[in-house]
C-alpha cells in the first residue's frame, strides 16, 4: 500500500514539474517574441527619425527659398 501511495505522489509531482516546465518554455517563447518585437520597433524608430530629419531639412530649404517665409521689415509695410 505504501508503494502505491508513493507512486501516486511521484506521479503528481512529475505532472506538476512537467506543467511548470511547459509554462517556463511558453514564457521563454513569449519573451523571445517580445524581444524581437522591441528590436523591430527600435529599428523602425531609427528609420523614422532619419526620415524626419530629411523632411525637416527639406522644409527648412523650402522655407528659406520662399519669399513668403523671409523676414521683412514691418515698418516699411505701414502707411
């Protein structure tokens, strides 16, 4: 009878260990997925920052080339 109880306890312990191992593996995969996502977002962020710098420079160049955005003497426009 004692061996039967021991077998049941060992079986329950083994099932619990298996469940915990599977949970750990699932969490590891989730962490790997999240880490890959973070890397992709960082890369996209750098790309967008670079594009923003190019667009900002382009807008500055357009504004400096346009007479609409040039600084003017406001006194000379008054009557």
